[in-house]
């Protein structure tokens, strides 16, 4: 698939929003036996820890022995953040020659991670549990009974925490930016109606967001 340079994303606040909303990521590295991938949840470091600079530093953990498999702390990692995506039918473009496409948003973060101390790792594990439990009607936090300190620290010893401040960021947003406004409106309406069985339900809102920004840049509402 050819990529138009206008699809590249650089706004740090937008990238942080996407990383926060899509925390389950593949982690890829290349080792002596070739490429290896694992899947884990990650969190952004709080923005205030970066001086409000919109830093894209993430923290997370891997279970042992994934730390050894990835050479964690020694080799470069690629973290792939996949945002909303979905199939777009050429039938939604009107009576014109066209082919289908796949709309998507993605962020790739690369760099050599820093290994966290056991206490830092515990804090990250605590934050991870709190992040995903907070939406539940009866949250069960990591330090909450029946968990006790011995259990939690044994859990920590089976993991290795990391902090990745990426040295390379590649972010792309392909959301029908090359289509006329009326076609984009049709695409959004079809997605809202569930016309694509291969689309993330969040995709129409992501297209609205992108095209709202484009229209605002043109001085339109």
C-alpha cells in the first residue's frame, strides 16, 4: 500500500491520545534466532513527568523468560500501537472507478528500553491494574485483599519492568483524507450503520476527528 506523506502524524498530544486508548501492543525485537514478538499492555508515563512536553515514554513489563528472549535492556524494541481500523468498500465512493482500501491509525515506537528496579516495577504493575480496573463496577486493585504483600512481591519477581523513551517514532493516519468531503460523509454514515463487518466500531469517530481538523484548517465548520 502506498503511503501519502500527508498521512504522517506528528502532533504529540494526538499520539499520546492514541497510545492511551490502545494499550495492548505487540512488542517486536530481533535476536540471535531471528524475529520474536510478545503482546503486553503498556502505559504512558504521566505527562507531568516529562515536564508537560508531550513525551511519548511508555512503561510496561514482560513475563519471564520474555525478558531474555527479547534481550530486554540490550536490544532495540519495536512497539506497535494499532488504533481504530477497518475495511472501506469502493461502493461507498459513488459511481466512479475505484478499489477498496483499509483505513487505519498506527504508531510505531522504537528504542532500547531501560530496565526498572523491583520497586519501580511494582509501581507500574499497580498502575496497570488500576488503569483497567477503574472502569469496572467493583474494582479489585493489586494490593487489595485477598492479595497480600507476599503474593504481590512474588508476582513482581516473575516479571521485568521496562521504560521505553523512543528514539524513533513513525505514526500514520490513513482515514480517506484524499476523498471529497461528501464521500467522507458517506463513509462515516456507512460505518455508523455497521455496513463493514471488518471495521473497529471506533473508526467513524476517528474519521470524524481527522476530517474535523482538516475542515477547521480550511476555515470551515
